[in-house]
């Protein structure tokens, strides 16, 4: 019951199947395949979207988070390092597509909530993915592993 337009950034082996599904569901007027885009384009678009859906996002999750976009994600891989339901976005059980839709509806229908969790997600991401902190932790781990002074 929520009218949305979906942007799908990137290209990959799923595109053909997604195109067929979108045609079958008669949603072609609501979905835009943006193709592969550079960081500058992503940095302009991410901050203005209503939400980012992250079923399995990898680096894209970090990009969305740094853009302060509200994120709805599956609890898979390292997503829970950044996403905490009600605090930094909405995290739902893996493959719970109903939960994913409910989380998406929550952030879309309450833009203030979406902005709050998006900003909190950006703040957490800046702490968790801080390059100097990550480098220091990795160096310490290698030193311990290799028994270096």
C-alpha cells in the first residue's frame, strides 16, 4: 500500500531474473536499473533516498551508512555490526521478506524516524569502520600472531 520507486544500482547475474520478475509483476514503471555507478554518483544519490534495502550488501552497506540513509537489512554476514533495530535502522531475520517489507514501510512512513536512524547509522559506521582504528587493530593482531615486538 506504499507507493515507491526502486533504484537498483549495479549490474550482475541477477539482473535478468529481476527484469523478468518486474515485468511479470507489472512494476516496470516503478523500477529503475541504474547499472554500475561510480562513487560520486552514489554519494549524490544515497543521501536523498527514502531508504536502502540491504538483503546482502557488503561494501554497499558501508556506502549507504556513510550517506546517512535509513537501512533495512537482513541479519546476515556483518550487517549486525552496524544495524541495530530501532537505533541505527531495521534488522530482520535472514530471508524474512515480510519483516524486510515491514521495516521498509516503517522508515518510509515516518521520515523523521528514518532520518534519526540514518544519522545514528552514519555515526556508528564512522566509529566501527574508522581506517586508523581498523589498521591499528589489524596490526596488533598480526603482531600478536607473529609474536613481534
